[in-house]
C-alpha cells in the first residue's frame, strides 16, 4: 500500500491564507458601511472562518492510497474507491493537469458530479496536486505497477521529452 499526500500543501495553505486576508478586509468594509450590530459581525466572522478552517483541514488531510485492490482518494468528508480493473489511462488534460481516467463513472449520483467537480469529474480524478515534480514522482509509476493495463504512454512521452531537454 502506498500513500501520497498533497505534494506542496504550503501552496494550498497560502491560497487559504490569502482568502482569510481578503475576507477579513471585506468583513471590515461590510461592518463599517452597514453600521450593523457587533454580534452580527462576530457571527459572520465565525461562519466564514469556520469555512476556511474546513478547507484548511481538507488541504492537510487529502491523500491518495494505492493498494493492490484499487485506487482510493480520501479528503475531508469524501472517500472514493475505484478498482484497478476500471483504470483506463493517465493523461494530461487541456490545461496540463495530470488525471487518471476510469472506464466507469466515479460518482453515480448526478448531484455529486456537480458538487465534487473540482476534485473529480465524470471519469477522471486529478493527480497533479499529489505530484510535485513529474520526473521524480513515483505516483504514476506506482499506478502502472498496480494496474498494468492502465495506459501511461502520454506521461512516459512527456518524461522522455523532458529528459532530452535536460
């Protein structure tokens, strides 16, 4: 069993920190302009900081677990498991993000597809957040080890191209 956590959680935590600063400024602006009660301001701040705390906890607990039985994605309140026989290939999308594609839909529920779209969509789960450097990461190689039928030729071609340029 292999466990992969976020490759660079500081990047994600920096984004969350920026959101905290922006929301704090917005709270001060709203409070001054609305002339609302202090209690309302405090409740609004507590709710927004709670949401940010949930995102921070999710960032720190995201992981992918590869085992002989299948691929498991674990995050705050989410646990997805796909058997290796459903893994089709590992590819780059239009934006250069590494994804693993499955033959079957990841979520059977239409609403889950809409809510969890940033994590996984239809048949794909994003792997880029768990890969700091594609040339030195073992994630794709381990997927190939556990799922020999999974096509990783697009990733291998990119690794060969990078090796030639260096």
